[in-house]
C-alpha cells in the first residue's frame, strides 16, 4: 500500500523559512473508521516517531484489502517543539513565546457548547450512527469558525494557529492516538477515558491511567470530551450510549530517546488495537491484555522539599510501601554548616512509574511519581 | 516612621543558596485597613520597585499618626523571575520548570468553595463588618490547609510553594495593589474589578480595564474573586453589599525599565488612593481623576499573520480607526522570490496601548494591542 | 536590473524541516569588484534586513550598465539565530548547543597559515593584482579542505557548517559589509581595520572604531586578517602594499528594531561607499564625511558593581567627563535593611554610545559603554 | 578533624539576594601541600558534589596527624550554573548573559606574561623550591592586579568576577582537582597534562586524556600552563625541572546524576592520589593503576550529518573498528517523501567514551565521541 503524503505549511518564521507538517495517509480498499496517530507533540518525546516509522513500513507491505477505512500518521507533529534546544537538551515542552504547555492549548468544544442537553433531547430517538454524524457536523461547524479569527487582521497567537492545524487533521477521526513519553524516565503506560477499559486492554500495556481529573485542553481531552459530555447528556435522558470514538495517549518510556522495547510495545499495541477495531483485517485475532488501572487523581508526584542533589533513589518500576525510603537529598548550604543528607519516604503504597532525569533539584522541583 | 522589616526564606536552590522575600511593614498609630503592595511578579516588570522605594522613603518621613492601619510593601517579590536572564533580556515571565506564567498560579478560593450560597444565607442578616470577618476566617481556614501538602513528603511544585508565600502575606489585606508593567512597551493604566470604578478614579490614571474576562488564577483575581462571588450570592438573596475589599493591578509603562514618568504616576496614584481610603491622614483631599473605562473582553491583540520584521508601526498611544494602517511586515522567503512588504490594518477603532519590543516576528507572534 | 536569486539549504532540523540561506545577486554589465553584504548574523540585530530590502529595491531600478562587478545580498543570514526566542525576546546571540557567539566562529586563515613570510617573499616582485589573485587562490585552496571534515562520517558541529556556508559565499569578495546593530540600544557607527580610514569616511557615519584589538574569529576579522597579515609581511620586506580588500561591520542603532533613521543611514552609507569604489556608476560623486575615529582598546564598558535596578542613566549619546554621574542602581537586599541608591560615575571622558535595554542587573551585568 | 568553613559572597542578584561559595578547609597538624578540589563548575555535572561530601565525611573521622598540609573543598562551586534550568534540564553549561562556557573563562597568566625566558634565566641556578616560591609570588602579584578592574567604577563582566573568586581560592594550590562529568553520558576518565603520567595512574582510572590541544582558559589549563611554560623555559636553558604542581580534571560518568560507581571511583581515586602525594598519612600504600593514555588531539567527536532521531547507537563503552556501524538516524522530511534510515560508521578504531543524552538531533548536533 502506498500512502498519500501531504505536506502542510505550519508556520513562517521571522527569517522567511517555513516549517511544515507532513501527513502519511493510508487508505484501505473498503470504507471504515478514520484513525489519527501523531507523535512528538512535546519536544523531548521522540519515541513515537520510531513507532510511526515502523507502522509506515508495516502498512507499505500490507495489501490495500487488509485495511478498512484509513490511517493518518503524523510524526514530528510539532516542529517548533521538536527543534527547540537549551544547550543540548530538548527543552520544547512549552511554547516559549507564550509560556504554555504544547499539550494544554487545544480547542475543547465542550467548553463553548451551550445547548448540549437540548441537542441530546433532539437526538434521543435517533440511531447511534445518525447521532454521531449529526454531532460531528455540529462540532465541525463550530470548529471552522476558528478560521475567522485566524484570517482576521489581528490573527491569533501561534498556539491557536498550531492547534487549528493539528485539530483540522484529526477532529473527524474515530480513534485518535497521541504518542508521548515521559519528559524524564518512565514506564510504558497509557491514559484512557471513562468507559474505554476493554478497548484499552488491546494496547497490550501493563498499566492504564484513567483521566478522571482533567489538566485542561490536552489533545486527547479536547477530542473526546464533547463525546463524553454527550454520553452523559443521554444518560440523563435515560439512554445509555457509548460512541465508538476513542482518544488515547500512549506513554512510551523515557524522554530524549527511542528505547527499542518501548517502541516495540507501541508498535505491537497499535497494531493489535487496529485489529481489534477491525481497521486491520488479518488472519490473527486481537488479544486483550490484562492490565492494572489507576486514576489520575490517585497519582502522587514528589517534589523536592529542599534544594540539593537526589541520590539513592529507588529504581524506576519499584513497588513501594508507605513509609519506605524513596530517595535522599544531599543538601548543601551557605551558612557555614556541613552538608547533610535528607531522607524522603513514600506517603503511600504504589508503583514508581516516572523519575526525573536531572538529579539536581531546586526546592519544589520534580523528583518522581507514584501510581 | 520606621518600618518593620521581615526577611522570609522563599526557596533553597540546588546549590544550597537561598532566595528570600523581604517585607517592609509600616504600622500606623491607630488601627485601620491593611494595604498590601508588591512589585516585579513578572521578571521584566521592574518599574514598581522604584514606586515601592519612593513609598518607603515617603512613609519614613511621615508621622506615625498620619497612617491608619498598616501598609505592607514587597519589592522584587519573585526572585526567581527577577533574576532570570536569556542573553541579557529579562525572560522571567513564566516558571521555566513548569512552563507556567508566574501570574496564573494563585490559589483561588472561589474555585474550591462549594457552600457559597449556603454561607451567604447564613450571614444575610448580619452587619457587613461581621460578614467580612466571618468570610475572611473561612477563606483563611481553607488557605492554611495548603500547608499540609507543602509539609507532606511529596511536597508541592515550586509555583504552589511560591503562591503560598505571597498569599500568606496578602490574603487578609483590605486593599491589594500588584505593580506590573507591559512585558514590552505600554501606556500607564490599571486593571480593576466590577463595582470599583469610583475607587479606580483615585489612582489618577487615564485608562482602566475592567476584568470582565478572567485569565484564571492571577494574583488580583485570586484575591478578589471570592469577595465578588459573595457579593453576587447576597444579590441573589436580595441584599446589595459591596465589601470594602479591592484588588488592583497597575500597569506602569514599559518592561525592563523604570520610566520616571510611569514611576511618578504610580507613586502619586497610590498615595492619592491611600488618602481616599483614609489610610493616609493628610491635610489635602484625595482627587478623583476622570478616566476612560474599557473591558478586557473588548481588547484586540494583533499577532503577525506572516513571519518577518515589523516596520512603520503606529506609535504607542495612537488612536486608530478601523481600516487604518497599523504596521507593515517586511517578509522574507526561501522560495527564490523577492522580499515583500505586507500591510496590516486596524480591525476596529481604538487606542494602541501596548506594542512589542521585538520587531522580528515568527508567524503568530505578538505585535500590538488596541483597547 | 533583475537579481539572480539562489536558495541554499543551510540545516536540516530534527523534525526534517530545512532552513535556508537566500542570496540576491546583482551582476553589472561590466566586470568589477565583488561586494558581499549580509544582515542579521546575531538574532536581535534586524535593522540590516531593511537596508538590504531597500538596496534590492534600489538595484532593481538601476540599469545594468550602472553597476560594475557584482553585489551579493544576504538578509536574515542566520535563520537559527533570527528565529530564536526566549519569551518574546530575540535571544539568538549565540548558538545554544555550543554556547558560542555566532560572530566568533569563523575560519581565520591567518591562524592556520605557516608560510606567510615565505609566500610574501615569493611574490614581492609581482604586481599587486597578481599577488591578490595568487593569495586568494591560496586562501581558497585551504578553505575548500574544510569540506573534507564536513563530509566525513564524524561531520562537524553546526557552527562549523554554518561558517562554511557563509564564508563560501563571501571569501572571494573584495568588499565585505556585515550589517549589525547593538544588542541593546546604540548609536550608528562602524568598525574598521587599519589603513582603511579614507574608505571609512565614505559610509557617512559620525563614528568609527578601529579594530586594533581582536575578539577572535568574527566575520569581518576572519575575512580581512589574512590580507592585513600579508600587508605586514610585505612591509617587513620593504614593500608598502594596501590591498583593495575591505571588511566593515556597520552598527545600525538598536536591537530588536529597525529604526528608520539608522536604516536610512545604512542605505545612504552603502550607496555612497559603492559609488566611491566605482561599483556604482552614477552622475553624482561620492562624498567623504568627517568622522571621529576611536580604537576598540580605548572603549570602556560598564558592568553593574552590585545587583539591582538601573535608574537615572545618562541618555544614549551623552558626552561625559571623568567623575560625572553615569547612572544609579536601586539596590535591594535580603538582610533586613532598607533599599538604597548607589551612584556610578564615569572613569574617563567619552561618548556614551551603547546602553543596555534591560535595566535590571545582576552583579556583573552590562550597563553601558563609552567610546 | 573539624574543617574551617568559609562562606564567601559571590554575586548579588538583581533581586538583592546573594549567592555564595562555601569552602571546607581541613588543615593537618603538620605543614605540607595545599590541595584544592572543586565540583559542579558546569551546571549539569553534579557527581563531584557527592565525592566532596564523602571526602568531608572521611576527613572528619581522620586524626589531624594523618593530614599533611591542607585540603580545600568547594562543592557546587558555580551557583549560577548549578541552579540554571531550562524546563527541567540542567542547562548551565555557559553563562547566559555572555554566551561563554563556564570553563573557558579563567585567567591564564601565561598569556599575559612577557618576560618568561628572562625570568627563567634569572632563576636557573636556584633550587627548585625557591624557584617555585618566586614564580608563585610573581603569578600572585599579577593576579591581584585584577582587583583593580573589579573595584573600578566600570567593574567587570560577571565571568571575570567569578573567575577571580575561584582562582583566588586555588591559585596557590599545589594540586588542583576539578570534578566534572560528561554533559551527557560518559565513562570515567581524567584529563592530565604533560609529564604527569605517573601521578595520573594514582587516580585509579582506566583512561587518561593528555591535554596536548588547549580549549583555552579552562580551569585546569589556566592553573598549570604557567608552570608548564616555565618548565619549557628551563629546558631551553638546559635544566630539566618538573614542578610538583599538578592540575586534574576528573570526568565522573554522566551528567545530571551522581552515579554511585562513578562517585566511588572519584572518592577512591582522590584518596589514593593524596596518599601517593603524602598528603594523607595512612598505614596503606598508594597504588598505581595501569591506564590507557590518549591525546586530546586524537579524539573524534561525531556530529549528525542530517537532522533526525538517533537510534541503534552502539552502547557507551563499545570498542569499535573503522567502518563499523556507530548509529543510525531516522530522518524525516517535509518534501512528500517517506522517512528513511541513514547509517553512520566509525571513521577509525577506538573506544566510545561519551554519548549524547538527547537522541533528537538537528544537523550538526553532537552524537558521540571516540577516543
């Protein structure tokens, strides 16, 4: 199968140079779902690019009859973030002009929508496909009004231009997969939304974190929240609907690298998920992998209570009990005293799933996270 | 009058060095209001430090009988932001660890409060001073629970530590004044909240912008929003109360400098306001200055529609009509074409009150703002 | 006259996007000198782009017979530097990967050359044009060996790639003009090299600074030093030769902006210089402007002796006497003391030709410069 | 043994806060050599702090009779660098105001000295201790003249203030040890200077790199170069002298962390060296460890020939042969093409001793180094 390749201008720089997005679109012989997969929204989180590369290689040898619907692949989806450096480090987590996290900028239809319950009422007796079509039209009709601001003389800040470009590629997808990693060093896991546990298990990961607590305007959230809101609106009307619309953020290990085992997990997970969803038609059957589910609200992140240097930190992946030692800080001072070691212990039981790359910490800097 | 001076440790750095806050507190002979004034929350916005310096010099020669209540002055209130540099520029607008604007991090009691209407009902027949005392207690009781997280083993990210330090100095103030400037080049004006127009006029500024549209978690907002919410709650119960609690953000000209005329405006404005509020007891009377009021939601910010170099921009302070030329962009390219000039015109009438320092713009970078 | 326009790939970014150089080359009807003009080597120094734009517009309406030789124009010659931002400021003075000033990276043939005196001896009886041709060949022959490293598997750091790209465009020029501005706020002046005073006067500037003290590996230095060295070598052999090879750095006012009067000065200066050199054939005659010459070694730069905020600084362009007040620092502390004002006075007489944009200074930060 | 602890103010920040150096000085019962050890000159290179902490703990339990001479220990010796962050990364390799590597700023007496050969002649018949004393006096007499500039109204840029502070602590040392690590991920090794091979072997490292090729103004260089120059000057006069003055840079593994095995190596190495030098008087004997010596000029650093993502890189510590594959780059494009994989092979045989932390590379970014 040969993909269509689209190069989409993203930004003209002060120097006149332009940065672009490039989309690889594989279209199956028969119609079906639209799958949208992007990587590297945060500058340091590069592993998903290798996943996309392997998926491209994989789709290229597939027959067109083996794909139902279409798959859109967007590697290095944030050139400004990807190319950003501070010394040699990939510091592109936020837009430097605006001081905003690149994954907290997206347009969330749910926030502007005022007539949700009314709309739900108007659709309550329709079949689910018609409702889905009607609601998607409604979302898109609002979304395209964003171009008015973009094309006005006052235009919009870059983050709003950027979100428009990415969301115009993905807003009508059925399944959206955003490939991230830890900024620092992390395990492989995924973020999912309510009522999608059984789909989640087809990514073959060991851990899943339910986004019960929103950061606000993240790419996955902004995509799925309107649909979750409509599901809730129907529930209030006594009708249980779960749309076949899903958003996933896959966390594929550590930042600033493409760890082979994490990349492999990402590739296998996506393939198995597509098989499960009937996007891939192969001779094998999709597998459901038993996984541990946690909620985002249960996570504990540890920040340095003093300034200094972290040492003797428990390894990534450790299971700790409340009261057990998590790490020490070698604390210096400028008061004429000897340096000293401070012990920090776990507040509660859990799995250490993410740890800081940088072991030098000012007071209040991130050290590790426990799920 | 001699101030009490308090040095409050703010953060221990990785090197063991510590940065601190320092408070200058002038206490009058007779009880009265608490006024809290800080400067330089954003790194580049230094003019307020000169205002505070002149206020300190002024209070020092005042008699203790000329002050009612107390005035707290906190210059350079954000050392991490103030000392931040990128090349020689004061880039400290946001916390680099967390990618968060230093003025969008504060604890907003209104957001956590669940029993507002109930509380209002319980107080509706009390006198305003009692209500104020009761509500302040309620706010403070919640606020101090933040220390539990700070002192837990997992502690909190630095922005939460920082907000706690600043808000613990200011939360029980009657009048809060946050001295800012433009990041770039700006006129002098102030931000105010609903129902405070007549107080606003005593700062002697020409322009005031009503914060009818919240950025979220700004220092002034976080202080006043619970009080505005309670005012609304009483209104629903049929009682009109405006608390004598006020929050102000004064914008004193351009960033990275202390323009003498802006500093002077700040000093005169604060003195006249304190006189108006009866905090200063002098032989003169406070003056109300006629001012133009705008709403934040009416402001138009202009962002570059292409990358290039801004030239022929209308001067700061210009009054423009819709359709008039605002600026040009000298646009380069890497397509083998000649460079070209693009004209950008005003979308609507207004006053150019803020313009970018940097005339090189990537697409989507800020150029100017019109009120 | 229509220019040839060349787009030259400069760097492939991690995202796969490419940044390029673009050269506008005007070729006269008759042969003559090669003039190379570039702008914006330091990210904040944008004024030269407007100069180049106006020169392009000017050459376009010239007849091909009015130009002798050729003029190469390279605006926005350092895309990585031009597009670099920290918050909204143009922080691109140095390569962030390598911590190197973009104008201290160039290949200086004089540093590698071992047989200079020998070569001079071999040429001492030849005519100046032949010597020039022979020496240029010698330089170019060495220069092109740099490509071996570039094309080796280990390749070279980006600054070496970049210098190769710019120097390969300019190394065979007769006259090289590098358009800079202050990083901060500055007067208009130029840097020149020994024995070029009379040429200097044709740029119509009021001030010129002789580069008697090298920073090392600057663009202008790297171009001219081999020729100055050869001139010296001939002098030792008793032959006085001044090659008609010249390098200029024009400082066109303040950073992050294109001040119309500085741009105009740059345009008029370059045109008059080209007329003087016979590159332009017009009906007017070139003018020599009386100018004040200083040496780089005589310049005094003032750095803050304490941390704080600069105020009451003498205006840019002031003539000061030794002992006169230059500026004050409003100095804060965290020792429980009142803030205070520190006076800093001039060490010696001179002209304040450059002042910092940012008035907040850590100890040892730049404040102003006196020539 | 209890150390003297000195807290030395280093810099007053714009906010009025001060950062300091703190020296731990252990003085033996009997006179002897002065050893100076510092750590963390580059912000990311924290491992040496743990070495110094362990040495402090070790000296504290030593008897005062077990130490000859004195040992000065300066952890976190560059607070501005140590505390610098970009996002969560320790980006403090260079001074952001000046764009200068913190380890290329030191005062090198050899560069200013004009009368070296003359001085050597005047001392040629004296005994080595007298010469050493005389030369040290000469160096110090020049060094202290730097304070004139520091205390002048124009003062000096911060890097010159900083170098003065560190060098005033260390300039009269006999043995100077600067504890570094890789910016990225590295093996343990040391840098040494000519004629110090046998001392080098007492640090118990496997690899040593001879600094035959100077970066210029590094801390170790600036300390030892005047002594090496004097040794050479005597050699010209026919007298062979090797002063017992030594400078070492120990590279203790990877950046942004304190790897226990690298810290342990550093501690054991320094102790054994001090034993060898007779600074420590213990019952054991110093060990000479066989080590591989390389020259700095033989090192090959690999930079990315295209932009993209590094994968399949040979592990740190690999021995490679010329022509063997070193790494691949997954290269994206914005030309409508498929992504591709590029292979990069070794230019020559060697040991991969340092590899980049960040696997995303713009063209010309660092990938790995081979000795």
